[in-house]
C-alpha cells in the first residue's frame, strides 16, 4: 500500500499544479486510496467528520472571531498611536513603531494576514507621509506581520497542536521568546536601513504623551495578558481562553471604547464563518488523507529511511528547514502543515527533538513563506495597501528575510529558546 500511496501523492501534486483546489485534491486522493485499497468508501466521510471532533480545534474559529471583532472595533488606531509615541522619536521611528505595533497586535489576533490587513494601512500611510519609499514601507509592514502567528494566540499553533497531539498551551508559550526576537531582529535591520535610506525621526513628545497614549489603548494591550494569564493560572484551557478572548473583545468594542455597533455583528459573524469554513474544510480533507497515509504505513516506511540516511538531528532539522522554506513559497501555511505533520513529526520524535521546538520551527518556516514570492499571501495584501506592483514588492522584501531567517536558525540550533519558558511555567 505504501507504493500505491506514493503514486497517488504524485498524482495529487500534478492536480495541485493544474489548479485543482487543495481540499478537493486531498479528498480525492483519500477516496482513490480507499477505493483502490479495497476499503469501504464510507470511511471517507467518517474520517472527515472525526477530524472535526476535537475540543482544542474549537479554539480556531473563536480566535478568528476575536480578531474580526477587534478589527471592526478599530482598536488598531490606538495601538499604532501608542507605538509611535514610544519609539517614533528614534531614527526610522515609524518603521520601529510598525514593528512594535505588530508585536502588540500579535498578542491579539494571531494571524499574519490579519496583522497586515488590520494595521498595515495606517502604518504604510504614516511611513509614506514621512518620506519612506512605498516598497520600503510595505516590506517592513509585511515582515513585521509574520510575528503574528508566533506570539500567542496563534491559529497555526492550534492546528499543529491538534494534528501532532502536542499541548497547545506549551506551543503558545514556546512562541513568546522567538516572536520577541523576530521583532528585535527586524528593529536592528531598520537601524541599518535608516541611515542608508535617510529615514527621519519625529520630535520626542514626552513621557506624558506616552502615558496618554498608553491609557487610550490600555485595555486593548491587556488582551494577551488576559489570555495568557488565565492559561498560566489554570483558570481556563487554551480553547476556553479563545472564548474568553471573544467576550473580552466584545467588552472592549461595546463598553470600553464604544466603537462597535450591534449592526456590525452580522457581517462579523459572516466573515468569521467564511474564514472558518476555509480552514475547517482543509482540516477535514487533511484529516482523511492523514488517516490514509497512516494506514498505508508511509510514515513508518519513510522514518527508518530518513534515520538510516541522516544520523545527526541537526542535519535533519537543516534539511527540514530548507524543505519548508521552499514549500512555503508555493503552498499556504495551514495546508502545508496539515500535509507534512504526519510525515515529519514522527521522524523528528525519533531523533529526540522536542515537539514544541519542532512546532515553533515549522510554523516560523511556513509563515516566512507568506512573504516570499510567488504565492506570498501577505505580500498580496500589503501590495494592494501600498499601491505598488507585486514585482517591486517581491524585490524589496528580500533583505527583510535575513533577520527572520536568523531567528529561525537560532530556534533550530538552540532548543531552550522554545522549550525553557514552557518548562518553567508548566513543568517538564
């Protein structure tokens, strides 16, 4: 059956390149395997439905809903103002403020696309008005948006945790230090670029101005504190934290800032349902295909082959990084994770690699793919916002990949970056 699965997966790659929707191609491969293998085809809908029967997976639509509520409540403006007040007075201040905004926003929405779309318009406009080249402003915004899925909450971390049977709480905490390092690395890059491109600085508004800006967005900034604080203290699980976060977002929109109207709830729920539908249909199709891959014993066949070929865990991680960076250029991050987790995670476990480290590394790899051509979804978002061509954007983003890949290398080479904080807060 392993040989048959190899052939089917080859045909599946051809179908993807021909333009067949990913979820349809995965479901068709699973159906073909069942039919050719002599299994009842009724297993397919059972496995698709079974892949949805997961309590942790409930967190995914709830975090999507929270992000949509925060976006509709226009809380981004307050965060951008605060970030500008804190760091806008240094050279390249608007670029630094864009990165700081993404770090704060990452603790609220957990999505690179939501980060770029939610705060990108304000950030890019401010940088262009300050004399930044449009492609520079767009590149900084796109690179900073990759922090979103690394700092908790994170939709890709939820999907990885469910698919690989890894604690979502540990994954969330494991992403904190790498996410902050990404912000720091990008700020260092801005420091080098600021003098070369003649980026200016704004007058320091004073600590009183910082205090006012902080008070204006205090309750919004408390969103990640509420989420992580409740998880650390044991008051609720990561799934329950998503529900609490939605309630908190509604509280901010209706009570604290009063920027949300009841009439907006309908469109918010519709947008959430559409996004959730796309994610869940991929999860369902990938769940069925993953079961077929397991039954075919493909992972059990590939893992010994990998172990026999590669005897060093670091070499394995290096090859996985290269593979994921290439795949991330062509395949959407969640889809790539759902396809590769059944194959790569067992091999990583065989090398004794911590699943939390591997999960953060995998997510970071594929999120970098969202800002690499030719299928970088974040690039398309910021290209529209900045009103520049995709070709200009593709060239301009290349230098900003360097600090992100440097953090990826650090995560790969030094496991404590991802494991020390979860072990400290949640025990080994």
